[in-house]
DNA sequence: CGCTTTTGACCGGCGC
DNA sequence: GCGCCGGTCAAAAGCG
C-alpha cells in the first residue's frame, strides 16, 4: 500500500492528485452497516456532511470525491478493505469544524491543483495530450475544451469497474502503447452530467486498476442518496423529541 | 424495446 | 509533411 501512496510517477498522470487504494472489489457506497452507537454517530455525521455538500451550491460529492477529499485533508493509512461508509466516517473524524463545506473546499483546492493550466486544459499524461475534441472533431466545433478538473487513483482490484455510486456508459476502448491491457472510456449516464473516467490496468502490476476521473458530477450520487434517505428519515423522527 | 457494450473508423495534436 | 498515438464517434450486436 505504501508503495503506491504518493503516486508512482511512471503510471500516475503528471500533475494529477493521485490516490492509492488497496482493496478487493469495492462494495456499494454507504449502506446500513452500523454496528455501534459511535459508528452510527460518525456515519451519520459523515452522511450529513455529504448531504449538506450535495445541497449546497457546491458540486455534490460522490464517494470517490469524499475519499479523495479525505486523503487530501490529511495523509492516512487506508484499511486493506475499503468501505465507503468507513471512508465517510474518516472524513467526518478528520474534518474541520464546518466539515461539509471544508471538505468540499478541500476537493476544490485539490482539483484546482490538479494540473490545469491557464487555458483550462489539464496537464495530461506524457506531454499533455488533452484533446477530446470528439472523434469527428465536430462536437467542440474548434472550441477549446472547457475547464475539466481531473484526478486519478489506483485500486487493487480484480474488477476493472469500481462501484462509485454513479452510473457509467462505456463509449470506447483503446489499446495503449506499452501496456497489454486496453484503456476503457466511460461517461456518466446522467443526461446533464458530462463527467468522464478512464480505467486502465497497470502494465507493471495488472492487479492494480488506475481510474482517472475528469470533471465534477452536477447531480447527486444516486446510490448515496438512496442510502441517505432512511437515515435522514430517522433523523427527522429523532428531531421531534 | 431501450439501454449498454463492442469495435472499427475518424480526427487532431505532437514529435521527428 | 508524415506517422504515431490518444480520444471520440457511431453503427451493430448483445442483453434484460
């Protein structure tokens, strides 16, 4: 794990924040896995933060972003088995007094540092090739690509697809030079959302999946909100007393 | 039937 | 200018 932490420049995208996560296939985002009062309190706090972040003008935070924010706020050792609820717990435990907002700020700061240059382009891999004009070159109509925050992280997993709570549609796959494994391209299926991600296995260590997110979701995480609703109902019930 | 995945083609940027 | 490479498109196939 530590051998991955901090980003191995050979496969990290230069200038991108880079996170190493060692885990088996990731479980679904926070579900009802509360076993003690303390845990419940922490999880509730974290979920409230997530909810407040979603309800603010700030872009909603998905589990991936929360995890990223958590790693950004302070270095920490992730457990061998990554659980979204645990990540959210840690986010709440490590967060400053106004956790939701500051976490979001941390994400923004993180993303602002993610290698964007003055043109809003991102310092991409191996020479900053960031085109994305569209295959036929008509989508952008000669315009430069809009500012797209990006970050990448590694996951040790047998599955290429990480369940991050969002729905993705695959729109391409390319063989990558110097790698036996192809790179897959995904887009968020939400109609108003233009977030993309790339998934690729490391050539050096094929058990490691490198996921690169591009952009910020402009809609709540469906699974997260699904998980939140019963807890929020419970909160409403408890607040009556 | 609608959505997703697959896959070959196409395009633009970069290096030589 | 040319070739390589990465990213995207879009038609066809697959799936529930």
